[in-house]
C-alpha cells in the first residue's frame, strides 16, 4: 500500500515495489492520471495494482483507505506513507490554514494510516506469506520524512515542523507495534529543484552537498526497499541526503 502514488516520488516508489513482485494499492487524491498510467504499466509487466482515491486529511479517510486496501489485497504486508505536501510558509506570513493543511497531510495522515495498518498486520499475528519484505512475517511501515526535519528552513517552517513530528511519531509507533511491525522513516535531502531556480542558485546548493550532486528517486527507493526487507531494524530514520546533514 503506497500513499501518494499518483506522482513524483510516491509514483516512483510504487513502481519500484511493484517491480519487486508486490501486489500494490496505488493511492492518489488529485493525481488520478498518473496513478492510472502507473497501474497500466504494472499490469503490462505482469504485476497487479489497484487504484484508490482518498483525501487523507481526515482520520476516517485514512481508516477507509487502509481497510479497503486490506480487503483488496487480502492482507497488508507493507505500508509506505509517501503522500505529503511541500509548501513555502515564511514565518512572517504563515497562516493557520497553511499550518493546519501541512500538519494534516504530512503528519496526521501517515500516523492514522500507520495505526490502522498496524491493526491489520497485528491481526495476522506476524505469520504468513511472502511479500517484498517481512521474510519472517509481520509487517513493515515506511514513513517518508525529510532532511527538513533536522535542519532549520525558515521559509518552510510548517513543513519542517510536520516532518520532524513524523520522525518522532515513527519512533513511538515502532515501540507501540513491536515486535510484529517494523516502523522506520526515510528522510530525503535535495532530490529535485524548485521551478525557476537559477543556475547560480543550483550550483550553490550542490556545493553544500558532500556527495557533489542532487539526489535521485532511485537513491530514495534503495533506502525504502531496505526498510521493506530489514529484519532487525525499527524506529530508525535513514537520511538520504548525500551528506548534507553533516554541516
């Protein structure tokens, strides 16, 4: 089950887990075209995908999404919480509406999806079947956080706050659902550049990354797949940032 699978990183992650042999539920909100295109590609490759649409800003929508996914799949082995919102919110102009929207999508949604998915996984008792990960049964939850959870970005105050809270929630969920469910987080650094960025701005950003380049979706996917198969790792966050956090 991959949330935010209709576009960008979520779409890439969903395609990757499907290519590893998983039957996938592709969640989308407004990006139906992207999710449908990915679904067709998965089916052409011999895989199986289901499409579900939901606005995840409410607990009831999260609960419906996970329960419906469980019915479609028969069980849920892996939940990847990729849906989220990246939005500039300057300290001087931040509104309550902006703050609430970012917290709802970046924190409340993955938390309630994880809680509901853990119930499904726990009812399985940690026993059963093959999946991309969970070789010994049970379940895996991977939350997509951000380097912004660990750095101060004044122009993205609400975004950073939501992702920092998600890292903390990941740790609490890991304790609450152990030993049946392993809950971890992947925190990407600079993966893409904002539109309209000048070449000089781009060079300045890249120069601050020890790896000397901007990250790719594949870099993040490698980390996600690791957590989908890890047997003895829970409550952890893996920064995929080329060393940018070393500053």
